[in-house]
């Protein structure tokens, strides 16, 4: 009788254990919701597995933080969960989610082409849309002392101004990681600019008795205003001449850039250029302020940089590019220039 009783007790306990294992397996392998949408979850460096369990439960990624903790302990993964940004779905099981976090954030490589003439506003938007940086972080970026020492051209940037002009147009490869620190992105731009522009043309610019940063500013104006390579050299001569005789440059593109700066917008978002815009209060208003704009107004191509260095002398004092035909017209007197302006630009 006693043997039968003990046998039944063992059977009962065995059944309970089997049921417990089945229930545990059910909790571990059954998703919180089959219809749930993926959510962005950030796990900061130093977060314990206990806190990670709370984060997942709080965001309704898992049904129970306790089962997550037990599973992680069972697998011996307490110290193997990695910090990062994850796209986690409630439609995944606890075992799947835990494995994802153990494997770590997937660093997806992204190829990004920076178009000639894009300003820092377009580039910031592109990189943030690709998940490489946070929106606005490139626009507000200030070079570090180490970068200034490594890249002396950064010393020419006026105080509190951006690195506009040094984001050389090219194709780059970045990791899609939403880094809080954009210095790794900036470093790629600066290294490329240093290699393809500064090291190659700094001495040439000195031989032309020009200042490097001024050349970059003129190049950025040419990039936005003059399509043809040969016309750029003629327009370059006009800009340097007006700068030398202290005559306002009267550059329309600088007015658009003033709007970009004021409203933190891209070039397209700042169009059209209206008559009232010429009254905008800004150091980039080259109709009201003599001399060059404080900084470049975009990131110019190598072609525009060369045109700014090797400008052509002429008798012209004005130029105007037709946005429709891309043809540039040159004038020696203001009346002819004004006539073309009214005919082509309608104001």
C-alpha cells in the first residue's frame, strides 16, 4: 500500500514538473502578440539584464519580464546581452528576442552619395533619413580640438559656424547605427576633403595670392549659380573683381542660403526666391552687405573649386544664369544686366 502511495506521489510530482516545463516553454516560445508592430528599443551601455527585462515588458514586447529573466539565466546569457538600438516585434518569442540582443545590434552598411552643391542642410537630412545620424546633429557639429590640429583648414571657420563647405561631394559608406556622436561621420568627410582638395590645391591657392577659405566660399557660389565649367571661370573673375573693388556681390544664391539658415530648411524648401527675400536681415544678404558671405553656402565640386582658383579676367561686372536653359549671360553695364534679369527672372 505504501509503495503504491509513493508511486502515485512520484507520478503526481512528475506530472507537475512536466506541466511546469510545458508552461515555461509556452511562455518562452509564444509571442506576446501576433499582430504587434515592430518597435524601436534602445538598450544603453551598462544596462543590466534585469532592467532589460523591465524595458521589454514596459514596451509590450514580451508578456512577462520574469520569464525573460529565467530564460536568460537558464541560457547563461546574463552578461551577454548587448547595448544598442533594436527593432523588436511583439510577434517574436522571448527566446528569439533574447537571441537578437545577445547577437547585438546589426550594423547595416549604407552607401550614401552626397550631391555636388548640397548644403549641410541637405546632407544632414539625407544622413538622418538613412539612420546614420540624429536630425540636426551635423548642422550643429563643432570640430574638436584634435580635428582642428589634424585639419588646419578648420581653423578658418568663423566662431560658432558650421563645417559647411568641407563636406566634399562623393559617395561614402557609413554604418546605419544612429550614433549619438557624429564625429565618425564628420571624420570621413574631413579626411576626403583634406585628400582631394586641401592637400592638392592649398599651395596653388597661395600662389594665386588668395585665401583658402575665401576660395571655398567663391567656389560654393559658383556651384549654385553657374552650370557651365568655362562660364564658372568667367563668373569667378567677376566675383573676385567685385570683392576687390568693395562692390556688393549681389548673389541670389546667398539670399536663398540666408533663408536656409534662418528656417533650418533645405534648398528646395527655401524656394521660390521672392522679391521680399532681398530685404532679409542676414550677413548672407550680399545685396546689403559688401564682401563675401561669412561661410560657404554649399559644398562645392572640384570643378567649382578650380574655377574659384583659376578665374578668368574679363571686362564684365555682372552675370546671370537662366535656370531654364542653364545658359549664363555676362554684362559690362548694369542696365543690360537689369534688362536680362527682368526678362529671365521676372523681377
